[in-house]
């Protein structure tokens, strides 16, 4: 711990420990718990920044689609962004006629295009060929955009990187530039553009660099468009740096190119609102290491397993006296969360709470080995915990 930010985070976490001691002992596990007040505060915070910049704020449903959470977010945003027919239906059902629905996907299914175009207001095609194939299947009044791949990478792990080599995501900016130079009519008929080229980035300088590249390479497409969607991939929280670059990026697009600007973050709304509460089922020893087996599994936190990150545990402390490998309870040998240390020894029945796991986990969780999906609880501002959903055997065994 060295910066003020680290100290503030440590302080916030230490405040959560007594709260979650109570919560964890009052509910069956495994359980996802979502902190209502956090989501509300975060919505207000992001909306304030979007308003100051003068851009429209959408929530990207893919991070978490819990209806209860969507109802919480809905009053703070101008719409939702979706990736599929089902997400567009959820978006429209939640918003009614009060907000806009944007959609982009590399996998438009021909038989769904018409229906999607009726639920959505904005459809950004992923490629020119996708657009050409489906341009006559669309409902009237749909705003038609193209996802551009800016071919500027900020991520070390190519699995997260929409601008990785040979990416399937978006029309490469170099091809668009070439089409413009050759006077091709291919880009005519678009009303807007979308790009999304980052993941969990706190640094808005990267967004500004991307916008500058768009201006340099395809400035005349910007000039001939009415709107642009800057995607998600940024964290609007205490980790954010260079927020001025965000304001500059939006200002440039609005004032120099006369564009309506949208942003569609997902994770930053809900990531730190989510906790996975579990119970130690067994303690075993192997090769001199203590192993604690939990009643959850990496299949309840697929993001940490897929991308190889170690989830944070509330009572984990640096140089704690009692160290454990924390493992899940499936037959998979690699069903392991990582090594942690604690001030007190773990026992069978001890609760272990992982935090910062609110985005992209519940939506991907599965029931390998027949383990129940975690139940879902809401933690309200007054400390009350209410059940949002638990899963029946029938729901769990449907696939
Ligand atoms: C097109 C698009 N927009 C928005 C998002 C949301 O990104 P994040 O949750 O990282 O903010 C994603 C995430 O993959 C995306 O692909």
C-alpha cells in the first residue's frame, strides 16, 4: 500500500468486512450479493460525468442482465446497449418507450434481423458485408451505423483486445480509409459509427488517442455522420485517470464534427457492487500447503478462470499468518481461485467472501458437476438483505 488511492480502497474494504460478516451468516451459500447503494452511487457518478461532457449514457447489458439491477440503472441512463435479440427484448421491456436501444454484434442471425430492428433504435453493423446483406430487412426509422475497428490496441492480453491482429470486430479503419481514397460508394447511407477498443481501462488518454486516429484517418466519415458511439471498456471510478481527455474527446466529436455522442460502458456500473459469498466445506493438506475447499467453484466466476485473475477476498491480508490455497468443489483439478492469507485460521463453516465480481460472472456462470448456481441477493442501504432469485433444480438442469 503506498498511494492515497490504495489506502482509500483498503479503508473501504475494511468497512465492508463487518457488514459481510453479518450478511454471510444470514444467507445460504453460495450466493451472489449485489450492493444496491453502490450501484445507485455509481450511476449518479457516471451520469454526472456524461452530462458534463455532453454525451448520452447507455448501459451495456452484457455485463449483468438482472432485471432488478436494470430497474435500478434505468432512471440514470438514456438507454441500453444490447448484443443479441434476447438482450434487445430485455432492454425494450425495461425501458418501455423511454429510452433508446443500441445493438451491435458480429453474429446477426438472418431470421432475427427484422425483429431486432423493431426493438432497437440504433443498429451498428459489424461489417460492410453484414450491412449489405441485411439492409433491406430493416424496420423503418432505424439509425444505421457501422462498427469501425480503429486498429489501435491498448491491451496486453489479446483475448480481450478488439483490435488484436485479424480481429473479427468492426470494419478495419485502414480498409475504410482505402475505400474513401478510391471514391467507393460503400460507406454511403450510414448515419453513425461505433467503436469499442478497450477493456477495464482507467485511462481516458487512450480514448482520446482513438478519437484522434479516427479524425486523421476517416475524418470525412465523421463529418458526414450524425452520431458516434464510443463503446465501453473504461472504468469511471476512483481509478480513473486523465478524465480531461474524456471531456476533450467528446468535445472534439461534438464541436468539430457536429456529432451526437454516446457511451455504453457495462462493467463499471456493477463490477464493484458484486460479492460471491461461500462457505468452507473441507480443509485438506497436500505437500505442506493447506487447501480450503469452498461450496462454490470457478464456474461461478468464469471471468477469473478464463482470464486467469485471482479474485479479491475480503479478509485476505498481506503476510497473514494462515495461508491457504482456496479451491472450488468440482472434480476439475484446476478449479482453484488462488493463494490467500488470513489473520485467523479458516475452519469448516467459515465464510469466504470474494469482491469486485459483479460483472461478467453471473451472466456466464454454469452448473458443471450439478453444483447449484449461486442464489442472488440484494443488500439494501439499511443493511437488509433480500432474496432476488434462487434457482430450482428444473431451471438448473435445462441444458
Ligand atoms: C461493443 C461493446 N460495447 C460495450 C461493451 C461494454 O464494455 P465494458 O463492460 O468493458 O464497459 C462491450 C464489452 O465487450 C462491447 O463489446
